[in-house]
């Protein structure tokens, strides 16, 4: 079975600082990994996804994530935080086959202060 | 392009009343459909998923049910709401595993 652990339920950074949101996964087969962002009272928007191609994945809004099999990690980064990045971020894992059930982490709330 | 519609956006219902939330997808055929619930301060819990008309799988026992009367329509229902049913309900669709999910805008349900 697959699982996802997001380290840190709350992360606070200054505007212009590096954003690093941590995600570790567990899967017995090669995973597909995703990062989603959720703004208050809205649905989830896909930021980026890893599907066994390039290990460094670039997404929208300047975010990127690197798949590291040896560390079973898929951390999300952005070089310079913007106030508009304040939101909740979810890491998710699924595998090929089955019914494509996405398993989500508990989420990390990112605060960006001036 | 594919779009997903979910309504209503907000709903306040008394305890013991029925519930019907609807989700429709446009621009694709035979999608996988999902209902998630997000309780305050908590992550996303998968409630139901469907791989075809009339095919519903439940992930957790609860006071809710789901139906898929048409290929691109997914309905979440309850006969009698409980206070614990309050939350943010999200519908989503997917095509295949590597494509991820596309989410609707959600329904904020408050049971009073």
C-alpha cells in the first residue's frame, strides 16, 4: 500500500526566501507523485507531477520538485516566495493499475510574511 | 477541454435533513470519479470512487452514499445528516494514473 508523509503541518517564510515543503512517500512499486495547492475555500489545483520521466519536475508558479528514489522523497521548492504563495499544499501518491486512487498527505500550510 | 462542475458552493442543513451534492464532468468519457471530504484542519479523506455507471466503491463506512446514474454524473447523498458530516466536499475526476486528478471547486457543508 502507498502512503505519504508531509513533514511540518505549518511552514512560515519571509517574502523572497526559499520555500521548501517536504514530502516522503512509501510505495512497493514505482509511484506517480503529485503536488497540489489549495487556496481557502477552493478546490485543489495541480502544481506538478512526477510520472517516471525526468526526476526534476517543473510546475506552475515557479515551483519545482525532485524525485529521489534513494530517499523516497519528493520535496517541493521555490527559490523566492511571493505573498500569493500562501496556501495549503498537498503531496499525493498513486500507482499504475487499480483505480488510480490518490493517497494524500495531511497537508502543509504555507504562510508568507513581508 | 475537460471541465468539472460541482454545486452548490455552500450549504447549511439541519441535523436529520437529507443531502444531495452533484458533480458533473464535461469533455471526456468514462472518467474515474471520486468524492473526498476535508474536515476542518484535516487532510483529504477519500469517501467514494467510481469507475463506471452504477459502479461505486466505498472507502469508509459512514452516513453517506454515492451514485453514478450517468457516465459523467456523480452524486453524494445522505438520508439524515449528522453534525459530523460537516466539512468541505470535493469531487474529482481522473483519466489514468499518471494524469492525476482534476478537482471541482468544492461544497462547504455545515450541519447545524
